[in-house]
C-alpha cells in the first residue's frame, strides 16, 4: 500500500448483460469497442451453463483482445485460465483471492468486489488484487445489491493507495460525473451501454466525452 494519491485517467469497464443472444451481441460488442477508449470487457452470464459460457468466450474474447482490450470472466478462475481470458473478477461469495490467483497465475488480472467496505478493499489490495470494485453507487436493475457506498469512498481510496478502483452500479451518462471527479479509475457500465438508443458505440463515445470534460 502507498500514501501516493493516484490520479490516473478514468476509463470504461464494460460488463455484458446477464443474458445475451450471441449472434447479435457480438456485433454490439464490436460496435462498443470501436466507439472509443475501453479498458476492459467482463463476461458476466448469470445462469448460463458451461457450454454457453465457452461459446461466448470463443466468440467474444477475440473481439476485445484484437483491439488490446482486456477480456475478463466473472466468477470462474478455472475457466478463465483454461480459455485464455485475461483475468477473472471474483465476488465475496466466489473464490477467495489466493485461490483465484493461484489458478490464473501472476500475469493475469484478478479483481475483487468489495461492496461498500474499505476493509475488504484493503485486504484485497494487500494480497495483490489488480483492482477493487465498490458499489452499487446508484439504483440498478442488473443485479440485487444490499450495499450503497458513499461517493467519498473513491476519493479516500485514491488518496491511500495506488491500487485502481472500479465504481459500479446504475452508472449512466447523467450521474457519472461525481464518480469521475471523486477518483474512480474505472466506470463499470452495463445498461447505459447496451440499451443506449443510438447504439453501444455512441454510448462509449458519449462516456469518453464526459470523462475528458471531468478530468
């Protein structure tokens, strides 16, 4: 841990919808990736079986990776390692950090959900997590959540450590300004990308315009 204040540029962290139609979603993903700066894509298909997830990785990972965008799998370190994903994101009820790291290796990304708990983030960071995720900051219909951190946790976190933090939960073009200004390194977005009227690429461009305006 470090006392150096991190002021790196905020970037987009896109999460797939919990269910997708693969043949059409691959076009949406390519559109999003080509819309502007995107740091990461997380594949999060809740309720999908192994074969569905494998097909999704096989189809979607190359779209991200050929554009130098990290492709991360939610919850499953074993499958992430076996299929060439760039890393894994784990929740507090999923694999523990040490197990996930052992499985995916030191060169892969491991991110950890920390809800609204700074002590969970400190523990994950000290163990070597590549990023910690706080949320949900706003109301979201994507997943059930019992935690709603104050935005100030982002500023406090960026003051005490250089480990990046991800803000997640109900983030839109209208409410993201405060998160960027508070020091979020990444904005994790779902519906505001895939349900955007003008399309995912336009949504990515609009977010990046806002990020530039709020540096």
